[in-house]
């Protein structure tokens, strides 16, 4: 959900600093107070901190701690979250598009093989991340969409099912009965109005998604991003989650990063690739997440000072350090779950702009 950054707060935070600090801010090197999470390899993290996210991390840890691969661990954890009927942002029970059809997006990337796979607008399959893995491992392609992706899944034995639950159908019916000017259609110059119209309002849209990132005992890194995408989206809309470099990026030499939130801005900013490159340049995962939000804020600065899309970013480096940050103003601190040999940690990151 786009929101206004409190510009006064942001300026207040940076007012009165010297030229060196201003330069540091200009290149995204501003010192920040939260050092980030310190973990140990092997490790798995997820952007979900709810009970299902924690259960997923625990189950994946069983595999990872027994010498399993990062790739198998992230798939296992993602699958647990995808089938949770209570989670309206991912897989089964995810909120549908404007026509009442659940269209799922997912990607997987394997640092060990520098390979990736993704599916977009996939209907009827509870575990899109596993289909993304099929694209990666059983085809010479990276991204498959819609009916082609469904045919691929079915050819490997995946069952086609109705992904709507009573809960998601009730929410969709309620939205359809109350739909208004806050749908996704707009004239060519809608961005400015859209930003203003949404400031301070209750979210009419829902962008939830999950990222799962891991480093295994061999030092290999893998990640998955999976989502039902923007609720009530226009039929065929694809978000950032299946776009390698946007919703997910993995590099065995560096680590991994993933995004949730308004996918349109994550796609335009290549946010996950940016975070991995920031870590390559020496930034901690926590700093890399904040750098990506700052980069997006700056891109909108010349258009609308008060506009900032709602995003949550998570990152993990190959040493096991991790972090997260978000731009949601009214939701407190962002959380993520980490599981390593020290146990399960629910880590609180940084609220950008606060
Ligand atoms: N980040 C999920 C989406 O925009 O679809």
C-alpha cells in the first residue's frame, strides 16, 4: 500500500549533518542504529513471523541441520506456508484477482547452480514455488506463465484445485460489492492522484507475499518468493515475485534478498538485485534492505515528495547475518523469522523513515 513518508521526520533526522554525512546519505551509507541479525550457517530465514512462518522454519531446519540443501529447505518452508488456508497472501486461500480467480506468482533461485525458475499467473496449483522449481530444473526456461505453467505442473502430476477458501471468497465478494474509484484502473496520469488518494487510508489492497532464504552447511545459498499477489488485481497482472532480480535474487558469493509489498515498484527498482549488490559492496543485510528503500524513495522524490510505496525487504548474507526493513508507517517494526543452531529467533528490523 503506498503511503506518505513523514517528510518532516525524514528531514528532521538528517537536518544539521555535515557535508561528509550528507555525502554518505547521498550514496546510501548513512550509519544506522540497528546492526541487524547475527546468525550462524546453516540458517534459514523467512519474512513471515506468524505461527505458520515459525513452523515452516522449524520444519525446514530439520532438513537443513541434517545436511540438507538450502534449495530443498526453502522449498519445504515455502510449501508449508503456501498451503496454510488462513494466509490470504500466498498459495491456497490467497486473495483472488478482480474476477475472483486466484493467480499465483513464485520464483526460486539456486546459488549453487546459478539457476532460476519462476511461474506467473498460475491458477489451480497450491504450491507454485514447486512448479517454479520444475521450470528451473526440468526446462531450459526461467519464467512460464498462465496455462503453459499449469500444463507443465499437471504433466508432472500436480493436482489442479480450487484455491479459494470460504474466507478468501467472502473477502472478494465484499470487495466486489463495495468496489469504487480505488480499483486498479486509471488514466495515464493516475500515479500522482493515486498516491494522494491512498495517503492515510485503510489499505483497500493487500500485497502480502513470503520470502524464504537459506544458506546450507556447504555454504550454498537459495531463495524462494511466493505470493497470490496484489488482491483484486486486473486479470493477468504479474507482480515482482516471479521476476528474478525484483522479488528475489541469490548469489552464492554474497547471499540472498527478497521483497514483499507493492510489486510494481520492486520491479522498476530491481530491488532484490540491488540489495545483493549492496551486500557485495560491503553493506550488512540490514543496511542493504534500508538502502533499497532509500533508493526507491529517491526515485519518486522528483515526482511526489510525499509518495512512498509500501514495501518490506529481507536479506541474508552467506555468513548467516540477516535483516529486514519496511516502509509501512503505521505498523510498528517489521519482523522476520530466523532458524539456526541457536534456535528460532523472531527478529525486528527497521521501519524506514521513522
Ligand atoms: N509483492 C507482491 C505483488 O506485488 O504481487
